[in-house]
C-alpha cells in the first residue's frame, strides 16, 4: 500500500514549480474552474485520462 503524507501548501507549490510533483484537484471540472483552481493544478478528469501513462514513481499531490 502506498503511504499518504500530508505536506504544507508552500511545500506543495515548491514541488510543483520544480516539476517534482503533479498537483491534482479532486473536484469536478465545474468546481475546479470556478472555485478550486490552483496554479499548476489539473482537474481529476484530466488526471484520470493521463493516469494509465504515469510512472508508478510519479509524486502526486491531491487537494
């Protein structure tokens, strides 16, 4: 089972900005676009499309 770790918002931003992590919003597209969008994030619908092609070592941050 994969470990789940909590990280701070500044740490998450630094990881995404450095290209070390993928930032994924758990909300649907409507809420993502209107209320929950963070810079560098993708909506869950986009994540589900690319998930099969991601390396098992990909660091993913969900919010």
